[in-house]
């Protein structure tokens, strides 16, 4: 699907006719929408699989798998997401990644 999108974009650049360019752009938009829809579905499916594994681990009582799955969800490419504000014991917001990891290890 990605190769088809790239091919359509190259065609749009190479075509001189305005009418054909518009038609190819419409096809390209449709391919973009399909790719995004497939990506969202794949992401949703992988997240559901991860949560199912976490539920099974919770039923068994395996805390290591639970911790790893939560960590996979919270951390993106080895870095924590910045959407959650973390405060230290004094109530100050922690902004450094290394400090956040220390707080997470405490819990």
C-alpha cells in the first residue's frame, strides 16, 4: 500500500495535464486515508493483545509481565511519554527523564 502511494505521488509530479493531476491527487488522498485507517486498526489490535496478556498475567499473579506490559504502553522508543506530569515528594514537577525513571522505580 505504501509503494502504491509513492508511485501515485511520482505520477502526479510527472503528469502535465491539470485534470489528470487532480484525478491522481484524489486517488492519492484515498490511499492515504486507507493507510491511516489500516495503521489505526493495527495499533488498536496490538494494544488489545497487550492488554489481554496483561489481564492473563494478573489472573496468574505474574507481576513481571504486568510491569513489562505497562512499561511498553507508557514508554515509547525507550523514552517516557510527556503526557503525564510527575511530582516529587515536595510537590515539584519533574521534567528530566532520568528523574522520572527513578520515581517510577520507587513505585
